[in-house]
C-alpha cells in the first residue's frame, strides 16, 4: 500500500490523444561582428602619442630656452590646471566621461602623481640644458630601465636581439655626448676659455638631469601600468587624477622654492616676448591634455614596453624638429648619433615583434626555475 501510494505521488496523467511537447526556447539574436572602437586601436594610439610628444617637446623647448625662464614648477602647474579645466569642460558638455573624485582612489594614485612630477620636472631641466636631438637620444636609456623593470615586476624577458639594441642605444648616447662636447669646445675656442668651461658645465648638468629623468620616467611608466591593472582606470580617469593631484604640490613647490621677485619675473617674462611666452605656456598646457591622454591610452591598449618602443622610434622626427626649429648643431657626430639611435629603435621593435610572435601556449618540457622563497615553500610542503 505504501508502494502504491508512493507511485501515485509521482504519477502524471496525460490527456488522452494528446502528445506532450516542450515549449520551443526563444531564439537569441546572434551578435553582429562590430568593428573595434577607435579607442581600442593600438595603431591610432601610437600615432596620437607620437604627434603629441613632438608638439610637447617643441613647445617646452621654446618656453624654457627662448628666454631665461626658471619657473619650472609654475610652468608644470599651468599645464596641469589647463589640462584639468579642459577635460572638466568636455565632461560638462557631455563629450567625455570619467570617474568623479574619490578620496580613496586619490590616495592610491598619489604615488603615481609624484612620479609624474619627478619625470616632467627633471625633463624640463634636461631639455633646458641639452639640445633636442641629444635629449631625445638619451631618452632611449629609459627603454633599458623599463625592460629590466618588466623582467622584475611582470615576468618579462630580454632576448639577445633586444640586448643588442640596448647596446646600440648606449653607443648612440656616447656618440651624442662626444659630438656635443666637441662642438662646444670647437665653437668656443678650445677648452681653456671661460665660455667653453661654462658650456661644458651646462652640458654636464644636462646629462645629470637626463639621468634623473630616465629613472623617474621608467618608474612612472612601470608604476602606472601596475596601478592601472589594480584600479581598472580608463584613459580619462588616469589623466584626471594625474593632473588634479599634482596641482597643489606644484603650486606649493613654486611658491616655496622658486624666485617670485619682480626682477626674476621680468627676466622670465621680458616685455618684448611676454605675450609669446604666455601663449606658449598655454599651448603647452593643451599639449599636456593630448600627451596625458595618449600616453595612458597607449599603455592601456599595448604595453609599457611597446609604449617605450614607440618613444624610441619617435626620436627621429623629434630630433629633426630640433634641427629645424632650433639652432641645434647639425654636425657629423650628431647626425651619426641620431641615425644609430633610430637604428637601435628599429632593432628593438623587430626584437619585440619576434618575441611576441613566439607561441605562448606550449607546455614547458623542462623544469621551470623558481625563486628561493617558492622553492623553500615547496620543500616545506613535502616535509
């Protein structure tokens, strides 16, 4: 009886003469193959970064070397303020969108802003003392630091061809420095004159600032890439926080560390060139908008090494712009240095293409080397 009751509980009576049919599931429309957005296109981001970096370098060189300008912190503050005002206006008009200010995110992003200040500030002094070709050639040293930083932080590798390109970069920098010093000694009547001594001192100061700039640039690019992965920042988020957080630091540093006397202001803004200098400062501020967005855009859709590689290949048009718009010496040594630096960028690009074309989904057939801490943990688990 219990068994009959149990079977009755699970019995389903179907109407006679009718067949049960399950309802047909609704068909979902197949997704259309849409073209990738322009903001996800690596080629477009690379071209945008190249154009903005050339314009930024030329305008900064004009402001810093055209007159006896020494208010570098003030110049950076103007650039950051113009950038924040520009993107805020675009957001109000509905053209772009980015995250609202969040104190917790600002605290996490603040170290990246400090590295950005260090990178741009050291760059302003380096480009003030060095010609644009020499500045751009020495900028290749940043690629070496970034590549080995990626080896330590992101598990990157350095192939023999990449190492050869690094050697060419160092060689081109040595040629550029030698040509620069020889031109200073030759044009100023030998190394015994006071003018030649001052010129060599200026070049040495420029090389020192250039070394600081390479370290700060590599730290900024690597740190920004790591922080973007953690915060999931988009391009305008990165640009907004980068410039907004630097404004109070730059303004305070300018007030406390720079000379705001009337005599120094007259030297930085001479009456005959005051309007040109102010206009160039504002233009450089708008260039900051483009370079901030394009650099974050390029790092996001490519990688930090590709970003630095593009900067290496971009050295040739930047160096040529220095020869065209400014009185940079076009000597045999400087031309050779530019050529070797450009070839090093090409070799580096080829090395990265070959490295990326290798298959990455092949299982290893040999023991993978591990760190000492990982090996000790494995030994502890075995015991």
